[in-house]
């Protein structure tokens, strides 16, 4: 049967390579930005990279929100919204990992709703254009989705709008050069998960799949050398190319079973998202790819699977080649967390539309396999 498909691209320019951040002023000019809010962490703000970003923004920098926290706590977002109200700006620059980028997207989301201009379709233009300067390989910079967490209940809320994807992404490998080897390995696992989950997403498109496979293939080649010499910028730059493609592919395939479980586990256990990705991805891949032959074949080919290896084993072998890979138990995930995640997972759309039926018992079994 011929399948009907719709692929939606976003209006986004991506600049990748050493010195990418130096294009900031030209990018801001193209987007019409004159008053910019910088969103980052205190550590990044005080770093040499932070100085480079501020210098690149120049006189357009009005104020800075530098209290970004992991998991994007709702109270931190609310405080940033108050800053936004007191300092009228026409654009945002985020500098950091997924938390900084998601915080910036949350600000744009609430600003659109407060001004009565929420996005209605893919042709709408953002009210607050966003330039992302990522320091990790996470795909937040390429998606129109963000998540934030209620610090009291530890429940995660996700929202999306066509205009929330950053208008520009400046990927400068030199700005992430201080990422420790274990954090880099987790970042590679995150990028890998973006590409892998595209290949079984119900709304995947031929274009998204082709881009995802290209990204996975590059990660497979670049990953082990980059982790062997984490300070080598050239080797790290090769990783960035693969991660960028995986992130771009993810725009047309929203969060599925794997990403839902990672978000729930990481938030509930206070664990690193990258480490949780690494622990869970072989398990979720094995569970899913066997019922999506196209994904099984694509993952095996992209990762150079050996004869007899299934996709899940190929993912596991690649991640193990990057260094020690903790299980969920090593990350502080206990039975109480497993119980809560198993109960909550079914309420998420990404689980409900999974190509293989998933119940609470299935989720619990997957988590135990990754423990």
C-alpha cells in the first residue's frame, strides 16, 4: 500500500564549525534583533565561552538570565518571565545544553500567549526569534518542543508550537570543548537516541529517516575516536555533524516511548538525561525495532552491526565502545521510581502511539532490563 506522508520543515539556519558564534551579529541583524535577552547557566555565564557569546551579541545584549537549572524547573521559568516583562526585548539567545535552550523556548511560549499571538500553523513567524548556541549534542535546538518540571511534584509538562524552534543555531565545537568525557558520552547517547527513535516514529517521513540515518552513520564513525581524545576539537567536530543531523531529523518525529521514559526517569530520580539515554536505549531499541523491520535494518546498517547482531545489540555495542555505561540502578533509580514511571508513562502520547502496544507491565519490564 502506498503511504501518504507530510514533511514539515522549519525556517531555521544552522551554522556549524569553529567560529560559528562570530556570525551572531549578522544573524541578529537578519532576524531584526536589537534588544536581546541571554539565557544560560551561572557557570556558562562566567566562562570564557560566556564572554565570547556576550561579545558576539555586542550592544544588543540588554540583560541576562543565568539561573537555568537541569530539568527546567517551573519556578525558574516564572522568574525568567518576570525578567522578560521588565526588560522589553525582541529576541533571545540561549547558551548551554538542553535546559538553557528549553528555558528560552518556554519564555517564547509564554510571551506569545501573554501578547495574544500564539502560533496557529507552520507558516507563522516567531514573536521572539531565538538564536541557540548549544554546548552539548542534545537535539533541543532543532525542535519546537520544550519540557519543564514542577519542583514540588516532580511531574514534567511538555508543550510545543511551530514558532518555538530556534530561528538560528550556531554550533561552535570550541564552546563545548570543556565537556568532560562522561558527559560527552551521555551527550552522544542523547544524539543517538534522537536519530534512532525517528526510524520507528509513526509520523516519520522519508526525508526525516534519510537525515536520521546520515546522522547515525556519522556518530558511529566519529564516536569512539572522539571519546578516546575528548580534548581533540577536530574529532569532536565530527561528532557535531552527526548530532546535528539526528537533531534535525527529530523535528518531524516527536518524543516517543524512549524519550518519554528518559524524561520521566531522569526527572523523578534526579539523574543525568544523557546517562539515562545510554542505559535505556539498547532496551527500547530491541523492544521496538523487531516489530519495525525498516528501523531494524536501518539501525544495523548505520551502526555497522556484526552478523547476527540485532539493532538493540548494535546500539549497546556502540554505546559500550564510548566507555563505562551505567545501568539505571547505578544512577540512583530505585523501585519507587520504577513504579511511578510505569504508572505515568501510559498517559503520554508518545507511548500511546508507539508501534508496539505498551502497557504498565511492559514499561516496568523495560526499566528493569535497563536497571
